[in-house]
C-alpha cells in the first residue's frame, strides 16, 4: 500500500491516507469539517468532488448501479 494525499473540496483540508493502488472512486469523510466527499485516483493526480457534483462514473454509488445494470443486458 502507498500513501495518497487527499483534499476536502469543502474546506481544503489535506489528509494522507493509505491507498491500495486501485483507481476506483471512493467516499471520504473530512476530519476537519465532517463533510463527505468523493476522491478518485487518476493517472498522475487525484480528482475531488462534492457529493452530487460528480458524474455517474465518478460517484461510487451510481457507478455500482450502472455496472450491475450492464451485466443484466
């Protein structure tokens, strides 16, 4: 596991977390303001989104629903 710097899009607080190397988007809870946000590791950088502002592919819940629905087609 490596370390990854993530930044809260609400209050700009930066934290270091353990990262498993996967590029899937995930939810994080800011330890400073308490807001939940999405971080998505990408090649060379990390994208951050407020809840409700990410496209479906970058929202973990929406992505899971979309991936499951494609399996049924």
